[in-house]
């Protein structure tokens, strides 16, 4: 039995919770909580019926991602969110700390990241901003750890970096002055892969971020990096030449340059900080490092997980069609989460064993308030929790709906 396995026994005279770790006992208590609230079984007449529960999760990676880069979430809101996650036995929170539209973490060596990069001018001409100090980050990481949730930082590279480039223009190919992006969507200006400055900058930033997060993993982003500026940049082209990054049938030279960039940062994270990397599935393009974990989000590229796991890489599933909680809810969205099959029969048993788990993302472009965030997350996060935890043999859509509806008064 794993470190998350627990047992509950309730008889006429005795209630016991057993587990071999504190984490397991914590999950036992969370289930007891649900029993007492009447969420999992009938507590009519204020009596708890005798019950025996022998339980452990299907996946060790049960995750949600928050995006305070697009709309900032104050620390209290993140903590509230962590409490909700703990209630449903999630164990990973990914914080998307940097993006084109905002830089949200204090870096002492580069104060302009928050002086300039954490602020943008909204359509009405008003300034919008916010960031977490290092003390606040440590506080929230501990708050989560006390609830057996690991916080994983995401530092986007080499794209989605306009907020940093606005603060330090020399990081881009052309070094032009700019501002954090004031509209949604992906910025064409990215970190130069030919200069050495961006690598040094990212190493320094990692030196401050990594020690605040005791997680085994560090998320390097890696998604949606347009190659326009690299194609035109003499220094990027020189790097391509020097590194022998020839275009192939599968990958352009610039895609291979991105792979060079990611693998250099991976090596730094491993050697200096003992961290493994996770990257969005674009890290497959240009050649996947054998030690990286991919986070699959392109539902429309169904080969990413078969390809990565065939190469022996770990994968975390976050298909946008099902697990993007910022997408509108309709009659298909909830069953689309609950009934999702992360282990299609087309994968071999060895490949299935490389799937660490699942993650839902809440991208916050259109989520300006915590009320909106909660509205979008619920009840999908309950369906996700059950998909992540329960063996398919015990899942029941009708049973889920019945248990879900009982919780509506509390959610309201
Ligand atoms: C992503 O949605 N760009 C990972
Ligand atoms: Zn360049």
C-alpha cells in the first residue's frame, strides 16, 4: 500500500482511522469530514452507520493550476483555494507566476521585474498590478504543505516573457523598449536564444525561486513560443550554426533551438537545484529531453502522450477540451471531466505506468475576480478529484451527481 493509503472503521462503539503516514491520516480525516457533513453516505438521524473504508488514490499527481499572471489573486484567495483542494484530496498546486501580461514574484536581484513587469495599463487607462513578495510565497508554500499540497512554480521560458522583457529589454533579440502586454494572446517578442544574457538572467531568477519551493519539480513553461524573432536574429542564427541545429523533416532549426534553450535550463535546474522539469507539450518539438516530464494540453495533438511515453518520458494530462476550467461550462463540461479516460487502450502497460496523473488549469484572462474563479472551478473540481482518486471500477456518474448536489447548499 502507498503512502496515501488510509482506512476508516466505524462500528457501534468505535471509530478508527489508520494510515502509515501523516498524509494518509490527513486524507482519512478529510473523508471523515465528508461523512460527518453527509456528503458521502447517509447520516440521517445524526447517526453514522457502521462503515469500513479502505482507500487509496489512483494517481499520485492530482493537480490544479492557477494563473495569477493574467489576473492577480491575493494570498488569502490562494489559501482559500488550497483549502478547497485539500478537502477534495488534491496534492499539487501549480502557480503560473510569469507571463506576457504580468510578472508576479519578487526577485531581489532584478527589482524592475516587479516595479515594471508586474504592472500594465488596462483599456480604460488605469494601472493594474500585483505580485507576491518572497515572504508571501514562503507563507503560501507552507500553508499548502501543512495540507499536504506541494506548490510547483511555473517560470515561463523562452516565450510568454514580455513582462520580463519590458523590465529588461536586452533580454529580447532586438532589445526594443516595450510594456507588459496589454491584450490577451501570445506575444511575438521572446527571449533571445543567441545572447548569453537571457540564460544568465533565468539562472539568477531560478536561484531565487527554486529555494522557496521544496517541490521535486520545477515547471519551465515552454509553450507557445513564436519563432519569428529568432528567424530574423543574427545571434539566434549564429547559435543555430554553432550548435549544429539543422532543420529536419520533423523539426525546424528554430524548434531545435527552443529545445536547446529548454535543455540548457533543465541541466541548470538539475545540477544546481536538484529539480526535475515539467514543460507543456511543446517541449516535444525540436527533440524531447529524456528526463523531462511533459504536460499535455493540446487535445488536438493526440500523439503527444503516446510519443513521449514511448520514449520513456513521464506525462501529466491536462487536455484543454476537458481540463481547462476557464472554458465555459455547459451540459458536456462536467461529464467531460468525470468520464475522461486518461489511460486509453492504445497505450501499452509500460506507457500507462508513465502517466503520473492529471491537472486542471484555470487560465485567468477572463477571470478578474475570485468569485468568478470559484464559479468556474465548481463543480468541475469535484469531478476532477474523483477522476484523479477513484479506481474506474468504483466510479459512477449517477452516484457522483447525487453526492455533488448534496454539496450545493454549502457551495452557495
Ligand atoms: C497553454 O494553454 N498555453 C499551456
Ligand atoms: Zn535572438
